[in-house]
C-alpha cells in the first residue's frame, strides 16, 4: 500500500466517478483504475462497486475510507509541523515598532527571542502607529508594536504594557512646581506633540476634546529628545508616557501628573487573517512567556535586564 493510492481512493469516493477523480489529481483515468485495482488485489477485497453509470463504495470500502482519511490528515499535520520547524530554524519576521520601544525594556524581548531562535532573521521597521498599521494591513510587516488599540476587524491586539501620560515642562515654566495639573489648565498652553499619525497624539487630542477644547499645537516632533530640547528652550511644553519621560532624567525638566489620567496601552498588533506565519505564531507564544517572566522579576524586585528566557524556558514553551 502506497500513500498515493490512499489519495486516489479518497478522490474516487468523493466524486463517485473515475473521470472526475482523475481530473482532480491530474493523472489519466486508466492509471487511476490500475492503481486502485492494484490496491484492491493487495487488500483481497473490492473497495468500489463499478457500473456503467456510477461508482459506489462497498462496506469494506467505507471502512477503508475512514482509516484513509485519518491517515491523510495525520500526514498533512506532520508536514505542517515540519514546515513550522523549518520556518523557526530559518525564517524571517518583520517587526514594526514605534520609537519609544527602549523605554519599556522591549528590546530585551527582541534579544531573548533572537538568542533562542538565531536562525530567524528579524527586520525592524520604525514608524508612527498609523503607518505601522497600514503596513501591517498590506502585509509589509508581520507584527507591530503600537499605541493604537481601537477596535478594528482587520487586526488582533495583544496587550503588553499599561502606562499614562504626564506633562513635561522646563523647570522655569509657571507650572513647574505643581504636583499635578488638570487637563483644562493646558487649554491655553503651547504644546509640542508627536506627529498626528501617532497613537499618542490621537489619545491626547481625544482627552482634550472630552474636556471641551482643542490643544494649541505649535510643533510636531517624532523624536523625544528633539521634543525635550524645544521644551528646554521654552518654545512649549509636552506630554509623554510616564516611563518615556522618566527614562530621560533631565534635571532641567519637571514631570507633572495630569488629571484625569490619560491612559496609555502598548500592544502587539497582528492581522486577523487565519493563515498566521509559523515564525509569528512562535514569536507571539514566546512574547506571552516573556511577559510572565518580566512580571515574576518585577514581583521579586530584580533587575529587568536579567529577565531573559533561557533555553529551558523556550523548550517548555514549544512543548505546550
């Protein structure tokens, strides 16, 4: 018994017709008949009742079909598993990210993944949120780190980090000595914000709109250090995610709470399509375990830089 003979039997059982079955599997009708006759001779029983008008399964044929379907399903799954393994050993993952990835220890995620899967080449693309989602939609990247989380049937979002916005001023600004400010107090302030295509810009403007005013944006900058240099020169003030602001540690700046809080969420976005590439499946699975590792180190108050996954960790992930 050979694998192709199982395929032939299943095709004939599907169409109850040798001609249509032969067309589907792209062999001649005579070759198809010969192979099935050969299999029947080997088994010692007929699988089909043939007439001039139709082809029907015998009871033995019906029993054989059940086993053949299960075997072919297992073969298909085995091939898929090997393809997944080959992709993990040698594949590519296009990772889109916003510029503040470094403020959240997320480069450690990339390093840990590459340490465990050195054969997978990671291509990093840095853009604003809207551009990243557009690239993701067009399949130019596989996954995007974004601050946009609004419902969209085209995407799936996997939450990574929660944060909130804070106000950043020079230490000479009239709000510099405040512990917190109400968002309404920013109504007449000159603001330096991220580009309009960023999730940060969208969320801040939405908060201002809810408070009943449109922010006075005097400048848009994509680079945090550039924004802060203009704040230092008192061209305006800015709002940043709290961890991004804290990472700068500039003695010439003041970080001030905003009320009500403007929440920030960093998420991984993927396409909703069901045909997820094997490398992306493993990256998402790896990320889930990496996040659990980060949380356990946070609870133990250990340095996050040490919270990398080991080879044993990844073996456990893949075995699940």
